[in-house]
């Protein structure tokens, strides 16, 4: 049985509010991703004082990930993800799945709790100028309220990701509507599919290459201090899911038919992107 619920507020705003990253007033400010709109990315910083970092920040996301970056070996990402009851939220800017407590990302000695995952079409990050068809963001927070986002790049291809089809295919058209399909999912299924399981029960891809850099939220209020981990191996998704997400985005009230929800690329401003090579 599937339940459909109306939410009077946006789940993205709730998440940011929990982190102290936006105000109640700013939650009500309309914005979209259309670069020529009067509420689009080039003008986000002018829409509300709490959005000022969108224009003044020097460590903004997304960025182009170039192969001229510095190579380094660092601790692998360990995904201690548990199953969660599936809830699919349309918050007017993306399709989001909030995650129950208990699922964690471990990076060295640091533990981050998985808050939610959501999607952008097309991808926000590019690799050597190449843009992908879709991008998933898995948003985590540690005990110091620092954010770490794992990004999964996605392209149309064979053997498409079943979880993406399930979430995007089941997502509601209307902003503020939540679909609860009465089933459980695991965010691990968004990741590259070959894993080793360690003694603590955490999973890590057998070969785990990724880019990392210091950045920001890619949506208002564009708060900085976010650690980004962009997995190098893309995941195949169905063209149907890509087209459906574009359709949902075009139906967001503030978007007025604009079908994309990716932010424009941002300047590095001297930041170093690190390319990680880790084998377990």
C-alpha cells in the first residue's frame, strides 16, 4: 500500500534549518535554477540576505573536476548504511529521500550520519568539462555539524540502477507532496555495485577512486564548509528516469517549465582538487 501525504513546508528547508543554515524567512523565498530567470542562480545572492554567500563565497560548488588535480592516497569511504523506510519528497527543487538515523559514512576516524539523498538533472559537477545526465547527492553530518556530501555521477545506459527507477518513478508531481510506498530501501544501492564488507559491517567499493575538495551547498543559502567526495565511477540509469526527473523539475511552481535543477559551475579560486586512488 502506498500513502500520499501533503507537507506544508519544504523538506530541504527543514534539513537546512536543522543545521542552522537558513532562517524561517529565507525558507519562503522563491528561487529556481533557470540562469536567465530573475530568481535564478546568478541572482540568488540578491534574493535574501541569508543567500549572500551564493555571490560572495570563495569556496562554492559545483566545480569542474580536472585530471590535472593532485593525486593522493587517503582513507577509503566506508558506507555503513542500513535499510530505511522509503519516503519520496517533492520539495519544489528536487526529489529527496530522507533517511532514518543509524546510517553512517566513515572516513578515517570521522563518522558522518546520513541525512538524505536527492537528485539533480543534468549533473552539477563536470569532469574535464563533460557533464553527466544526472547526479545523486548523499548528504551527511558529523557531531560538529560539518557536512560531507558523496556525489554519484549518472549516465543513461544498460542495466540501469533499480533504486533510481524506484524513487524517480514513484515521485509525486506536486511540490509539498510525499509518497510513502510502505517499503524499505538502502542508499548503498546508489553506489558502484562491487563491495568489500569490513569487520564492522561497513561496505566500501573494491576499487574506490574519487575526487575531493572543500566546497558549499549547491543551493541557497550556499553555505560553505562542505566536504565533497565525487565518486569517479558513474552509475547507469534509465533514460526513462532521466526524462521523468526533468519532467518533475519542469512542474515545480517556481521553475515555470524550466526542466533542469543544476547550478552553474563555480570558480575554484585557488582551491586544490584531490584525486584519490584507494584500493581495499
